[in-house]
C-alpha cells in the first residue's frame, strides 16, 4: 500500500482489473467488456491504484445538475480501514458536488456512509431484475425489506393500503 493513487478519468483503464475487483467484492459478475460500457456510460468515476494495479473502483450516474446516484464502490479487502475508501468516495462526491446523491449499499456499510454525511431514506424504492436466488439473498442480507413492509407510523393510513 505504498504507492496509492487515484484516477478520475476513463482513459487507459484495465477493464479486466475493474471486473476482478468488483467480482471479488461480490458486487458484480459482469465481464470486462460490460464493465467498460458500464463505467464509460457513468457520469463520474474513480479508480484506485496501488502502483499500476487497480485495487478500488467507484462510479456515479448523474443528470449533471441536481440528481446523482453512487454505485459499485469496491475496494480490495486488504486496503479497507486505512482511509482509502473514504478518499475514493470523497473524490466521487466532488464530481457531483451540489447535487442530491442517493446510494445503494450493503447493510454492513451503512455506518461508514453515515459518517460521510449520508442519511438513510425511509422512502427509497427499487425494482430488482436479477435471478430469484439473488433476490432471496438480498432479502436475507437486509438489502430489501419484506414485501408490503410498513413502518410503525404507516399502519392504518389509507395511502398505505394496497
């Protein structure tokens, strides 16, 4: 971890390394070619290098004015806990400064993002298009609340009935 650098451009990226980092972190099984498309089509990117090897990645989608969404924050395990991930996220957020930012994260990383100023949202919604076993895993891990879940203050409200 002696020569950590950060890159915020999409030029000359080893997409195999990007794919490998995301696969090892459990975030994506997309091919290097698909990762190239995914990151190239993103508004903002950060690549973390140790010497010439990619050890972390992150990206954001944005309209460039008021709304952005952060995705695919991944850092090799041996680099976690040393401030590198915080720097990665900060560099990504710098690229969408002044915009509302949403983030989809693992339940175990909620506290990290709260320390960086993110707040949990009661009304975030998603449609998951993956295989059933992945959806079941996401429910088990806490990514998704049970279907028709209601918070205590929503019980009995007419607007909450199906």
